[in-house]
């Protein structure tokens, strides 16, 4: 179980507004925690272009378009994002389905989780899926493991580190799902905070998603 936080004054249940994108061709799944409050507040209407990682300051889409050497603009539309994922056999989803927000904050550590999305359902939806890309390293211990690995289950084991700079890296873990599917989970630095800097993050995303790295990388 994901740990329970006290939530004084948090009375509004926030709900995930976007369906997971995954199908028979999906081989990798980008997995986040929960969208920002302007998208999960049931009192707020969604715009047609609202989708995963639409918050100002989150640069996931810029990083992904760079990784696959495709042109990017700040106002790029939802359809172009969905097409990029489908073209490269990627899906996208989040762990949390419903949550209260402590102090009305967007921070992950202020989520009082009420329901999570079922990993088994996502894997059944995407029979070729073998790799998960977590968009924050901290969410691995705080959300991913508590949500999907109960007492007595074997935890994922680290098998690799993908590095492009001394301060910019992604860790790769491996685990078995059931008796048939070997899975990897890649822990990426957050595309919102980017402590390592934009150029290092671009190099890392290109190496993680395509096996290459840009000229800016010193790896």
C-alpha cells in the first residue's frame, strides 16, 4: 500500500482526466505520478489540447521530440504528441488515479492517494510492453514500489546505469511480471526540475530512447 498522509483541509477528491495510451504495438510506457491540479480538479473544464505533461515548465515533450530528432514548438498539439508516441511504439500513463491534495499543492509528496491504476491491466492492454520509463527518480520508492510490489514480492534489481554526464544519469532495474514477461523500469530525472541542465537532459533522453547521445554530451 502507498503510505497515507494526513490531509487537513483537503476535501476535494482529484481525479485523473486522461486515459492511458497503450495498444498491441506498444513496447515502452512513459509512466508519471499524477497530472497537475488544474487538470485533476473536477470543477475545472479541460481544453481540447490538455493532455499529459501540459503544465508550463515541464519539458518532457521537448525532450522526447529532441530524442527522436523531430522538430518541436512550445505550442505543439496533442495529436502530434500522440503520433510521436505511436510512431516509436511508446505509450503513456500515470500511477495515481485518484487523490486528495495536501495544502492544494502540485508536489507529489502532498498527494493523499486514494486509488492507483492497475499495472496488470496496462500490461494486458499492451502485450509487447517490456519497458517502463519513470519520469522522476523519487517516484520509484514513493509510488511505484508501494503501488505494484506488495509484501513478499521480489523487488526489481538494478542492472545498469545510463550516463551522459557526471550529474545526469538514468538507472535501469529489472523484474519479472508473472512467469512470462521480463520487464525493465528506467528511472529518469524529472523533466520539470532538470537540475542537470537542458543540454545534459537532451543527451540523456536521446541515449535512453534511441541508444545514441548528442554532441553536447561528454560521455
